[in-house]
């Protein structure tokens, strides 16, 4: 009797072994992600690993391994962290799954500098029932994160402009003197209260603003140039990106509409260059910060080509905030083009100086 029970037990073990070996990874669904896709440098966020067992049988052994980007940092005391021969950092560990169970692992992580980074494929190994062998595969889903530049440190951003913003405010009130009301449109949130038509708003039961025909419709343009060949190009370009952020945040605080354009090649973007049309608000600024985070040290066009491409065919410009790595021939040519051909007042910010 005991011999028969033993035979039945061995047969069940062999069946479970055969089934688990054949379908170990087939019913497993794994994914990895980050808690945000746009982050500040040194901002705490989480790496999330999720494993789902879709079968009616448990998975007795599961090993996972995720290589982190080189700029990623993790707490020293964190478990499941390994270092490779070239100082690569891996998140690695083991677990097991009950039938129909989903297990989630969360790891604190930070990124130390600006840029666009991609998480490597998540590698998983699933063991058989008896632990005699395992099967390995890599997840095909790549995850990216964009880390935005830090703002300029120890600087009152309003001091960057001198009297430039005051001049803009005076011009705005002069230019926005309407001569003809063309109609009405929906309130977007960035028009001044004086433009709201309360009669039309009551009639439409939503805020409506007057659509004026202006004699001039100028705007502020922020131009960021990275055309520079010096040995210290990376440091100067990084400072330019930080200055670009500080400039745009200051314009937001002053409620001044602005365009943004730069000639840096964008990493991981459908568009090679960056141009964000005039606007204000969180979404507008977020789009610019993402561009600054994706910016590489390579140019898609020269500085003069950037200026021509941005200014040709457009109306009057209140002024240009021109951010560039150095006082060199590129800056001289840019100022001559902006002030001479296009007649734009220019405020220059160079990365090599205290702003």
C-alpha cells in the first residue's frame, strides 16, 4: 500500500515537473516602470517591478534582474542591489508566486543629473517545480525618464533681466490697446480680466473674452543656443540649460507670454529640434522643461539658422532673451542678425558669467 502511494506521489511530482518546466514563463507577465516620466535631479522616485502569475499553478522560483542607468543612485542600505564589474548597479532578487497572484516590488531611486535615460530590459528567470533547471527571458518594453535641469543656484532670477521685464510690461499695455473688436472666444486662463466680456459670458454660460484686432501683437522670444566648440562645452551647455529654466520660470511668474526655441538635438524625441510657441501655464512650462531635459550637446542647426527659422515670417517681437555658452563670434553674428535685420531688442545671458 505504501509502495502504491509512493508511486502515485512520484508520478504527481513528475507531472508537475513536466508542466512547470514547459510552461514556467508562459503564464508569467512582468513589467517595469518608474513612478514618473519627468523628474528633478536628486528627486526621490520609485522603480516598480510587477510580476503576475496567470496560471492555476504556483511558480516556486522567480529571479529578476534590472540594470539601472549610470546616473541612477540607490540608498546604500537597500536590499536586492548588486554592483557589476564596471560599477554598474543592478536590482536583483528572487520571489515566488501563488496561483493568480500579482507581486509588486518597489525600490527608491534618484537620478543625479539632467538628461534622458532608458531602463534596460527586465530579465526574469523562472525555475521548474523541482528546481532542476530554469528558463530566462528579457522583457521587450523599454522605459524612459527625462530629468530636467536644475535652476540657477544662488541667483535672484529677476535680476537676470535688469529692466527688461519692466520694459516689456510697458510695451504690453501700449500694444494691447484695441482698435476693433472682431468677436469673442473662450477664456483660456491667461487673458487679463479686462478682456472678459461679462455679457457674452452670461449668455453662453461660460467665460468669454473679446477678440481684438491689435495694431501690433508682439511677443517675447527665449532663444537658447548651444553652438560652441570649446573644451568646456558640456559644463557651459549645462549652465545654459539651467539659465533657460530660470528665465522661463521668471517669465511665468511675471505672467509674460513667451516663445521658446533652441538648436540642441533632442534625445528620444519624434522632433529633432525644439520650438514651443507662445503661451503660459504649467503645461507650457512642462513642455519646455522636457525639451531642456532631452537636449544633447549636438546641434541640429547653426545659431544663425535657428534665428532665421524662428523669426522669419512672424510679427513684431517685444524682445529676445538670448542664452549662449560664451561671448564669441557666434554671439556677435547672432546679435547683428537680431538687432540689424530683424530689429529686435536683445538681452544676452552667457554661461561663463555670473548671472
